[in-house]
C-alpha cells in the first residue's frame, strides 16, 4: 500500500505494513524495485475503470512490463465475504432498518419526492450514512434518493433498472423528482445505506392510507417472488437459476408483462452482489452460469413496472450460508401503510 497523501494518517489507520509515502507516481518503479528486488514482468491494472490516459502513462512508466487486466481477479476475491465483512454489512443493515422505521413515522403527503429525499438523507447522515455511493461503472454516479411515487415510478431512463423515476432534469433524469407525494398511491423507496465502506441496498413500498387494489396485488406478487427465491437460494445453484425462478413465479402470478420492466425494455437481472460497491458479483441474471457460494452477499430486487401508472417492488440483502441463505436485512418484508 503506497500513499501519496496523507501518510501519517494512513499508517495509523491501515492494517497493512509497510505504508511507504510517495510524492509522485514516477517514484513507483524505484519503490517496487527496492521492495521486491526487481521490476515485475507483469503488472495488473483494473482495465474496466482505468482511463486510457492513465493506462498509457503506466505503459511509459514500466517499459518492458506486460500490463494485464486484474479486475476479474479482484472482483472474484470480493465475491465471497469474510465473516468480518459480513459483520460490517450487518451493522449497516441495522442502521438502515432504523432509517426505514423513520420513513414510516415521517412520510407525509404534500412534500415532493426530492424534498422528502432530503429529509431521509438528513436522518441517514445522523445515523452514520457516509452518503458517497460507490459504483464501478466508469463515471457513473451513485445516489440514495430513489423515491418513486405514483406515475413517476414507472418512468424509464438511463438506469440499468426496471424504472428510473423522473429525476430533477434531463441532466439527472433518475431518482426523486419534484412530483408531490399523494395519499393512497404506491410510493417505492429504494435507499442505499453506507457505513464503514459497506453498502446495503434495500427497497420497501409505502402508502399514505390504503393504496389502490391493483397496486396492492402487485406488491403482494413482488413479495411472493421475493420469498419464493429465498426458498430455493442455496450454495451450488447457478445465479441464472435465481433469475429463472423469479421469471417463472412472475408468470405463474400473472405479472410477467410487468416483471423487471415493460415489454422491450426489461432488465435481465433480478439481483446483484453488494459490498464495498453498490453492484458486485454475483449478478443474478439471465443465463449466468456462476454458482452461489457460502459467504456471497446479494441484493434481491423483484420489481414490477405498470407502465404509465406506477412501479412496485421489494429489495432485501441476503447472505448465502453453508446450506441455504438468510436475510441480513432487518426491515420487515411487508408494505407499510402510514
């Protein structure tokens, strides 16, 4: 671990040793040679997130060294969480549960989606939320305020998600917008909480007063798909089997048309790993062959988009155990009527 700024703090806080200080990236070859006795023949870089300009810089800095893609190895290591990491995720889930309790107490009609997101963000910060959502896609921005109410909940946009929401402008066309929250309509709140670097990504449905019957039945279908997957998720099954199970359950429940987006714009995954970043392996997606392993942690998010009307769904964080799976999410699996 080499630190440019600030080395004294890094040495206090890092579990790794040594922690040499560098004032310029041009010092790296000399530091590596001093530590290892030679310049390595192969150097790994994260090709999926490194800009071309930086890649070319390292080519010049290490002439004669082969630069290879280290991203697959890094992501594979991060796919299975250690007991220490799972404990950190459980701590995050505990704080997130307190925030969802606050949602039930504070949700009121009249506020805009964005105004209410500010209320939630302030409470989350008070609970320890770091606010910075880490996402891997290059120059993609993560955010916590995915509050989608009524018709705006069915709006599609740039997100690789069943629904994007209205957003505040074409410059940021996703998440909460300026639509006021209204009584007796479905409100989907998808909040990512970060504590000590570890994310949880959770969704629950809310309504001020009873929501319409169509929305209520949609919520029940999403919960049934969610619980059906919990019944089958265990070590050894392919990630694609989780997706297929969810798809078949949606078909059985009569919501295949709405499942994971409208026709022609459906996403091909029903969940994703979560940890140091919002989206990590495993991806619970169509045709994925990689198998679930003990220690994997993923967010399961079956969502139904009723085009032009609303979106309903649920999302929970789940750990694969030695023989099955268990919920790390502490929020009750239900719709909240405020």
